[in-house]
C-alpha cells in the first residue's frame, strides 16, 4: 500500500533580516518589532508624529485600496481592510478618533510608491499590473509536484509567498541652528500591503462556508453578524472591534487551502508515476491582511524574531536556547495557523512598537 505524506508549506513572507542571535541583555523586553527609525513611516508612526505635535501632515491618513480581482467583491475587500485596521488600532491602544482620521479610497489601481497615500493595499491581479510592478518577480506560481515509487507516493509544493507588507519610508529629524530648532519630515513611500495574484482570495463568509471543522452554531452566529454589517454605514470602529472580539472569542482559525489536498487525493487514487500542475490555491484574505498590516505597524515574525528581539510573554511563548530568543507560533505574526484574530503575543507586540516610537521621539536630540 502506498503511503501518502502531502507536504504543503504556505508561508506569508516578509523581508527578514539575518544576523547573530543573542540573549536579551537587559530586563526590558524587546519584542519582535523593527527599530523606531525603520517603523516611523508605519501607520502608528504617522499617528505618533501628529500626537507629539511634530507635524500636522498626518492628522488624516489616506489608505488606497486596490481591488483588481474577481474572487472577492470590492465591498467585502474594503470591509476586511477596515476590520483589520480597526483590530490593530484597538490592540495598539488607539480608538475611534484615530480610526475616523483614516480615509479609505477604493481605486482600480493603487501604486506601491505613490506618496499621496499613507498606506497602499493591493488585491492585485496580472490584469491590473503596471510597468515596474513586476508581480511575477514578487510572487511565485503555486504548483503541485507528485511522485510515486514502489514504497510510497508524495506530493509537495514549493514555499508559497502569499503577501508582502511593511511600514512606509519616512525620515524624521530635528534640525538645530543656534537656539532655533525645527522638525524635518520627509516621506519617501507609503506603508504597503500586497496580496499574491496567484491566489484565489475569498472573504470571511466564503471562507466559513468551506470550514468543516468549525461548529455550525458558531458559523451561523458569525454569518448573522456579518449580514448585519452588510452596509458600509455600519462599519464604525466600535462595531468592527465588537465583530473582531466575536472572532477572537470563538478562537476562529481558518483551514488551509483545499486545492492542494484535492489534487493530492486525485494523484493518490491514480496509477500515475509523476504529476505536475500549476494550481490556484484558495485562501481567506483576512488572515493575510491581518499579518501584513501587522508588518506596517512594525511587527516582525513571532516564530522567527529578528536578532536581539523576542516575542511577548504569552502563555504559549517558549525560550529557545539555541537561538537565545523567546518564540511563539501562537500569533497572527508567525508562520503558523491562519488566525482570524490577534493573539496575546500580537497585542503585546504592537503596544511595544508604539511605545518604542514614543521613546524615540522623546529621546531624539
Ligand atoms: Zn510576514
């Protein structure tokens, strides 16, 4: 009898910095976040510049949302982008005021480096690709590769990049000339989230409909709540946070892509020796939005923190002796389960990121 071990590794990718690991040198926790200098251009960095009275450039932030795909409606995409923003803002200690200062613009095309926006979110497709965007260089074609020998049969897929995200580029300096001091702020590019054009992205309700391991009563409750929020006028900060609390209280974690499993099963049931095919995996957009938006708030991967940083001291965090870091997989910011909510570790991390910016502005000479 052939045995099967389909291996499918779906990874949400962000540029990770490599370097030496070291035990935290002080009792202060350094969470898995980028340093303030590199995250000041993020959503929270722009808020904090305003709050510190250093500029009025960001009293309102503009978010360009490009929905160039057919698998998810523009309304659902916009809802989930706003939901993800509300969730991170709430976790970061912000509220209605900051949420209402965000202007979301649904556009057929948002340009990655367009400085008139503070954040760009792209549900992009090859149809809407523009010169210089190079989606094929940024994302990879998902494939399934199966092989059978006398003892077993296996199907594998290359590591898949689902999305990219990171804080914008912004330089903040205090210039001194005698007793006169002025602030210099120059923005070079917006925060950016881009979802792979190779994936069939679906909305939360479509995702739930395909969940087999989730109780019907819970699905129904979430779907009823979604239906009550079908009109944009109901997407207030408070309602969005309430809905996200429902997802968290249900500990909603989405299943992975069903396409790879279905193709693997077909191969296992066949007599074929080899099988290779390009596939279009199906994923819920919301988890990837949460993950990539977390990067724009300066967070790095909780299961693979940058050198010198650790993750939050949540229930599931463990000390890795070899790396000299605290790690956890229980985070939307880890390459792990497809969480539909922010875990304790995510929340502590984003608060630490905001705190690090406040210290940075206070200490900058
Ligand atoms: Zn990532």
